[in-house]
């Protein structure tokens, strides 16, 4: 068993030896072959080294060529873009030359603006493309110079070309932007911008040259815009184009200048020549009728300016300039347009408020005060924001001036009435109603009307509040305190009564009855002319009746006593008849009757020429009272002394009655000054007073009984 194993192993070993021997022989053959190949390879490598030394410069040239191609490609792309931009600019320039815009046709203006905007963008594209194109060409030339990829002649030509291109870039681009057709187009747009703005007129203020499709309201409601939508679009586009091309200040200057001229021209059509007079001394030198007319026009024109003219101008400003600078520009422009015009209105009204505070100016000052109150909400909404602050502040100052002026004019009226008590104003020679009474009654009646009572009450309330607390804001209505005007009216009526009594005392030295005639007329005038009026309602019907009717009755009694008392004492019943029987009464009765007739004749002359009861009802009542007092007493005296007095020697009672009636009827009814605002108030001595009268006869109602039939005879 052991022998068999050994034989097998030996056999395997022999086989392994044979394989190893075969491998060794093969390895020896490979080694020999490698030695032969190495010899051949060495020979080839030697030849390849020679070829490599020959090809190496060509490889460097190939690398340089690839780098140059890259530089050239980088330079060509921006150059092509630049050429295309130049081509677009030329095309737009030719199109711009073909367009013919007209301000009367906003559509052509919009097309022109579109072309200008495209040209601006194209020129901006040229300016943007030139710099990279020149920079890339410069890089290519520098590369050629550095790598010596071309000869010196070509390199010099390239450098000269680059220099010329840089010069063209510096000159041509600036010319395109600032001196070329684009600049001319912007100048033309400025002219068209101005022309189109001039075409927009205020037809509501009479600027229309013919029928216009954009009719406007004259009361400030439902105002149609100054410009059509197409005109607004054209103006807005031009404004934006000018702003984009650094011409915003020019656009603003044109807009403000043109619209101010147009607004001022519209107002000038209203003929506001009065606005040239605004200094207080100049206004004082004017006639009052002229000042009244000027203030009336001022109120109307200011309302039109604020409610119509400036409302439309503000809308136009907002529509045209609103998109510029996020809406910051247009409020300033509108304020510049309005400021100069409003300043003219303010100067005139401030001059009126600062002029002399004559009482007759009160009613126009109240008209101004009321107009300012009406205008104020519209003005504050029109001139809102910071740009309109100056106008609003000056408007508030004007309100303060008017309040002080109106209050002072009313106080001046009261002071005038008080001052006339000691003045040398003559009393009426016929005992008629003094002018100051007529004027004061009419003045207060006008002041108490609905038109003036409310504004006057607000003025007095505001002025009182400002005296207690200096004004920091414009007047504010407060209906809780409404007795100030009533107190002022009562004070003036009391001053008027003192004035009448002062005149009564002065003129009583020449004639005993004449001052009482004047007082009766004056008080009766106040009573009858105020009964049932707004003035009586303001002061109080009972107060007026208790004051002036009673005063008229007392004055009438005093007149009766002064004019007829002495005569009545002559014919009073006494013991004359008894004495006549004794032979002494006959002469005495005759003497009394003769004295009575002489006094009666004097009284008749005075009643015909001196004593004037102008009011028909008052005259009739006094005549009846005199008849009922004098005629019966005279008749009774004649009857009582019939035996002592020849009947035909003296006038019968009916003749006395007829003479009394003739004497009273000789006085014609005076003419009253009614229905018109007072123009002046009588002044103390040395002052001339212009009087304006309206001849209106009053006869609508019969005044109440003076004191009852026959009351004079009590």
C-alpha cells in the first residue's frame, strides 16, 4: 500500500518538472524576443524624438490660434449688437421725421411721443452696447500685441481703428443723446406741450370761443374736466417723456406758467378791475357805492375761483402730473398756480377789512363773512395738504380781520348814536322825524333780517370769545348763545332814545311845543316802523311797545299841554257869566276870547308851517284829539258867555274845527327810506354824510291807537 502511494507521487512530480521546464524554455524565448523589440523600439524612439522637436512649434501656434479665435468671437458679439442698435436708431429717426404731430390732434402727439420714447430707448441701447464692444476689441488688440499673432503693420492698423472707434463712441453717442434728432424732438414736444395746455380753456368763465363739447357748470357742481381723456393722455405722456429725458424741471415750468396765465386770463374776463385797489387808504378814498359794487364782485369772483376755476385746475394738475415722482410733483405745481391769484383776492379783502370801520360798511362786511364761511369747506378741500397750507392760513387770517372789522363797525354805529347826543346836529325845523332816527331804525331792521342776523350773531359771539381767549382758529358756530345781537340792538335803541331826548331838550328853548312834536314823531316812527318786523321779534314786541309807544304818548301829551294848554285855560268854564251880570264879566270874557283867538291864530300858523306830523295816522289821531279837546271847550265858553259876547264877533265852533283840520291837513306825509341797506349814519359836526334815499310810501297797515280817542283832553 505504501509502495503504490509513492509511485503516484513520483509520477506527479515528474509531470510538474516537465511543465516547469517547458515554462522556462518559453520564458527564455520571450526574453530573447523582448531584447530584439527593445533594440527596435530604441531605434524608433530616437526617430520620434527628432519628429517631436520638429512638431512642437506648430502646437504652440495652434494653441495661440484657438485663444485668438476666442477673443475675436467675444469682440464680434457686442459689435453686432451695437450695429443692430445703430440700425434701429436710424430707422426710428427716419420715422420721427415723417411724423407731423399737432396739439389740436392729441392722437398724433401720442404717436410722436411713442416714437420719441422708442428712440430714447434705442439711443440708450447704443450707449449701453458701445462700451462692452470697445472693451472687447481693445482686449483682442492687446492679445495680438502680446502674443505677436500678427505682423506689426496689421497690429498698427488695428490700434488706429480702435482709437477711431473710441473717438466715435465718445462723440457719436453723446450727439445721439444730447445734440441729435432726439434733442430736437424733445424741444418740439416742449412747444407742443405748451400749445396743448393753452388750448384748455375755462369755458364756464366765458373763455369759450364757440360751442364746446365740454360744457361746464357755473355753480361748481358737476364740473366737466378742462381736457378730454385723449388730451390728458397726451399731456401725461409728454410729461413722462420729458421727465425721462432729464427735462422734468422744464415740464413743470411750462405747466405752471401756462396754466397760471390761462387761469388769470379767465378771471380777467370777469373784469375785476377793483382788485388793483387794495391798500386801506385807497379803499377809503373810493366812493361807497363803488366799494359796495367791488365787494359784491369780489364775493362772486372768489366763489367762482375756488369752486370752479381752481377745482378744475387741480383736477388737471392731478391728471397730468400725478404719475411723476409718485405724485409728489403735482400738489406743488397747483399751489404755485393758485398762490399768486389768491394773493390778489386776499390783498383786496384785507384792505377792505383794514380800512376805516364806518358803520355803513357793516352789511358788506357781513356779506364777506358769510361768503367766507360758505367758501371755507371747498377751499380747505381744494388747497389741502402741506402745499396749500399758506393759502389756508391766509384765509383764516382774513376771516379774523373781517370778524374784527364787522364787530367794530357795529360798535362804531352805537358810538355814533351816543356821540350825536352832544353834537351840533340841528333838530328838524318842522319837528319831523330826525334823520338819525330814520337811519337807525332802518339800519337795525336790516341787521335783524334773516340775511344778516345770523352772521352778525356769529361775529359777535366769535369776537367775544376772542376777547376772552385770543383767536387760534377760525370762527366756529355755536347756537347755544344767541342773545348778543338782541342786547346790542337794545343798547342802540336806548342810545337812540337818549339822542331824541337830547334833541328835545336843545330845541325846546325857541318853541315850547316843537320839541314835543319832534319827540312824538320820532317815537311813533320807531314804534310803527318796527311793529311786526324781525327787529321787534329780536328785541321783543312788548319791549318795543312799552318803550316807544308809551314814549310817543307821553310826548303827545306834552305837545298838547304846550301847544293847547294855555289856550284851553282861557276858555275853561268859570264864573264869568255871573260877573257879566254885574257888568264886569263882559269885558273880561271878551278879552279872554280875543286872547284865545290870537293864540289860536298863532297855533294855526305854526301847524301849517312849523309843526309837521308826517305820518297820516298819527296826524289824524292828534287832529281828532285836538278837535275833541279844543272845539267843545270853545263852544261851551261861547255858550256860557252868549249874553256878554256878540255872536257874530267871533268864529263859530264849526269854523274852529275847520281851521284845525285845514292846519293839520296842510302837513304832507313825508317820504320814507325803506327796503334798502343803510349807506351811512349821521355824523357829529364837521363831517359830511352822503345820504341815499329810496322813495317808498308806507301804507300797508294802520298803527295802533296813540292813546285812545280824546285822551289829550284828560
